[in-house]
C-alpha cells in the first residue's frame, strides 16, 4: 500500500470517527435546534461513505468489495443533497420559499435516482472514465461530466442561499458569525467534494478531498450549535469547542487503540482484542472523573460554576446550558429580523438595560412599549422599535409581540429565581465542603485515637487518680522491686506540688512513717527508680532521671511528662466561659468543665489521697466546682430553662454543704425549684 493510499485511509478514518461523534453529540445535545436533525443525517452519509471506502481498501474479498462499493456510491450521491439541505436549514429562518423547497426536492430525487442506478447497474455508472453509461451517438464522458456539473451546481446553490441569508442578517453579529461558519462549511466541503470526484485528483491524491470534507463537517458543527434561536453566541462557541475537542481526542484514542492492537497481535501472536478490552474497562472507570473535570472547565469558577451546577441539576445539557437571561439578547435579534424592526430593548424595573439590539428612536410614536409581567408582578419593560418600513404594527403583529413579551418576562423572572437558587446552592456547597472538612478531621482523630502514638501521660486527678499512655491505662507505677501503690503516691505528691516540688523527708514521712531511716531511705530510692522507669519507658541506665529531677534538695516532676491533665483542662474551660461573648459558647464551656469533674481531687489515691497535704487543693477545687455550678445555674436561668437552673443550684448546695448560703438564696428565687 503506497503513501497516498495510507493517507486516504487515515483521512477517511478521521472523517468516520468525527462524523459519528459530532453527529451524535449534535442530535442528542442540540435536538431542539432546527438544523440538528439535518446535520445528523449529513453525518450519517459521511460516516457510511468513509467506512465503505475503508472496507474496500483493506479487504481482498470480492464478495465484500462489490456491496461496499454500492454503499459508497449511495452515500456519495446523497452527500450533495445533504449539503444543500443543511445550507437551507441554516440560511433560511421561517418557512422556505417554493423555490427552495422545489430545489431541495429535485436534488434529493435526482440523488436518489443516481444512487439506485449505481446499485442496480454498478458497471454502467455516470463516470468520465469507462466503463460508464452510454447512449447511441452520445459518448459516456458527456454523462459523466454532466453529473459532475450537476453536483457543482448543487454546491453553488447552497452557497448562494447562505450568501442571501448573510445579506439579510444585517448588523446582527451573532447571526453573521453563524452564517459565515455555514458559508465556510459549504465552501470547504464543496472544494473537497469536487477534488474527490474530479478525474485526476481523485485518482492520485484522494486524501486531500476527504480531509477538506472532514474540515467542513467540523465547521458545520459550530454553525448548527450557533443556530439555536435563543442560544447565546458564547454558549454555542463553548459547545462547539467542547464537542470538537472531545471528538479529536476520541479520534486519537481510537487510532492509538488500532495501532496497539495490531502491535499486540504481532508480538504476542494472539487474536484476542486484549488492548481494546482493557481500554474499554479503563474508559468506563474514568468516564465520570473525566466528565466532572470537563464540567468544571466549562463551568468556570465561582458563581458561573454554581450556576452551571444548578442548570445540570435542572436537567439542562452541559453543552447548551445557559442562564435564563442570556437568551434575551439572541431573542431580541431574532425578533428584530423577523419583524424588520429598527431595534428592541429590555430594561429591568430600575431602568437598567438588560439587553438591546439595533439603534432606534425610543420616543418614536411607532414604537411599541409593553410591561413585562410574571403573574401580576411587573419585572421589567420591553420596547419594540418601529418597523423599518415606517408602517404601524398590525393586530396580528401586536399579538405576536405580546407573546414575545411573555417570553422575555419569563426569562427575567426565571433569572431572578435562578440567582436566588444559585446563592442558596453556593451556600449549600460551602456547607458541604465544611462538612467534608469536619469529616476528614474526625476521621483523622478517630485514627489517632485507635492507634495513639504519644508517650506523654493523660492524667485524671478530679476524682480517683487515673493515668493513660497511648490510650492504655497505667496500672503498674513501680518497678519489679518497688511497690506500685507507693510509686503512685510519690507521683501524686509530685504532681500536686508542681514547681514547688517535695523534699525526701516529706515523702518518707507520708509513705514510710513507721520504718527506720535507713530502710525508709532505701525504699524511697527504690520506689523513685521504679517510678522513673515507668515514666520514661525505653530509657536505660544514666539516661533516666529527666522525668523526676532533683535540685536544691527537692524533687520535681518534669511538666513534659504530663501531656494533658483534667485540672488544667477544667481551669481552661472556666476561663474560656468567662471570656466568651456568645452565651451559647459560654454555656458549652461550662458544661464541658462540669463533665471533667468526676469527684474530689485525688480521691482514693494511695497514701496521698488521705493525707493533710491534699486538703487545701481539694477544698479549692471543690470551691471551683461550686463556682461552676452557680455560673451554670445563672446561665440556664437567663435562658429561661428553670429546671436546669434549679438542678445546678441544688448540686452547688450539695457540693458546698453548709458553707454556701448563696446557693440557698438562688434556690429561693421564684420558679427556681420548679
């Protein structure tokens, strides 16, 4: 296979894939556009034509080549008629003239007759080179050139109608862009078609004509998207760019699959479509993420992205979705062209111009002014400039303009509702993001709680002494030769004293009061060593000692040993409640502080819990609890929650005993005991 043949197959492959993709995209996404169905039919012709040629070039079976050639001829002969059809659909707004309808009908009949003849008499076609159709005294070349001329005439008629539509477009730039795209479509497609069926170029370099036909189809896709009656030009351009980009990506993807499949079969000598099967799985798996990414790119950012998200939730297609008020400007342009007005304008209630088309005298007596109402509510005003003919509006025209005003009013009203929903959806989106953030934080906290890695102690001293390391309760305080209860008492002593520390004599007097001095000293140091081993796991020999230091004849507990303790947390919550400006925050901090208080300070702690050393701090913390309960009672009373206030005051009286007459006074308040 020479280079020209390879290029032809590649060009037809691209054409077939793009025709299939763009045809389906336009028919399914822009089905409300008048020219969508015609474009889909044209893409069907192109796909069939290119596929039939590829089959003929790649097969050597005569039983396949003959029907494939017939299919090629049928599709090729219908393409000129399809080109004229799409041109009329794009160029003519409203009903087609008798001439346009007759020309299109005659073109389809002639093309169908030629297609039938190509199927019935495959060896007697209207071609320049033999074998071809002949009559006595009339050479076959005549019929061949006549068929070429007819197809060129069809292309010329298509171009003429588009040019006429371009003249009627006037100053409507959106309409002019669409018709210029249509004109480029037919011009490039006609050039490609002529190169493809003219003798000479069709035989030497057929891929050139096919490539031009592919380019023409791409231009036609934009023209069809832009043909929406009330579709903004930027939306049409976005839809075209997205569909074309994906179409080209699909083309490259399919080409790569074909190449890899062939290479796999050569290397592995396996006929199974391994690459295609895996590619299908990957495509299905990644379809949603890729689609979401495409939506994000199309939606832009900020309010535009939220607006696109709302439109998708309403069922609008991603390609052609637009805000309701975006349809007003193209609608005004269409109204201006249809009724041959000097211009149109829509303003909101404050007089701000929403959309305007054309230039006109707003004070002209021929202008038609109408309020835009949604139900009984006026949402804006429409001004239809006088007709360019200078004649007044007829009754029928006023009825149609009234219908147009209803559409414009619905656009404005829906746009206002759209903005409200966009704002609500944006708020919901932010709340959802905040929810996801909290969920991630909670998940991380739960992971940390399930497998804590910290070495510091969590000490609970408001109540029976309880300590944890890494989520596990510390049960053995001393070493193998040291009493655990005595080590726990030493720890409680040093924890309570804090920076003041404790002297050895004080600790011995507390824990070993009836033991002679030498034995008590030995027991103290053995207990201290065991406690250090417990507080500094992993350290050996001289490395120990940092947890409990000795300076100026006093022993002190290193603050770094305790990572968290409930006494400090209690005081922090109390301070936060006092500083809180929000009553709810203050109440939450007070309740959190109350939940930390399990009982008297270091209650039931061996040795130290029953000693005189702890009484002052215990009484102080009990007083702090009373302060907390009174503050809670006052907060609940301010909120009108009298049962909760009374309960807090009762608990305060129980905690204080006979030392708190203020609690009794609080309970005597009207309704406090209810």
